[in-house]
């Protein structure tokens, strides 16, 4: 995934951390400790509703009061695994053009005009 790279093009100070698709409890805790105090954490998830470690990471960051944006990099259903996230974006793709569009929209260079083509289950 090139998420950090395309975000770095919009904002120069970006630290990238790549974690396993389904991080364990210790990996979640270590990452949450590592990003404590960051101005913002942008987390890209892939099918988080099927990988509880990803959901645990997002929920742990929320519980710790960390400013966070979650980006579903494939399917839109990830938010069902962490419904308390304050900002949620669906990219629908890991391809560079999609990620670039998300990064540009986050920094106000493109509008967020999309509408989900599916109905998400209520949490």
C-alpha cells in the first residue's frame, strides 16, 4: 500500500507504520503506544470486519482519545468493526489513483462527493 506516500505528498511530516493484516494484542498495544501524542493518526484498513486485530487497533486509538481517521481501502463495511470512529472514508481501492484522491480530499484539494452504493448495517 502506498497510503503513507500519497499522504506525504500532501503533508510533509508523515511517519509510516505497516502492521500485519490481523495484528495481535501486543502489536496493537505497541502501535498505540508508539503513536500516542501524534497530532493525527490515519489508519488504512482492509476488511477490518473480518480481521479483529485491525478493529482492535482503531478502537484502542479511539479509547485512548487519539485523533484518528480510518480509511477503508477495499470494502466499505470496515466501519461496522469500529463504529465510534469520528471520521471514516471509503477508498474502495489500494490503487495509487484512489489513494491520491483520498489524500487530496483529506487536505481539501478535492471535495468528498461520493455516496455509498450499499447500505451499511447499523451498529
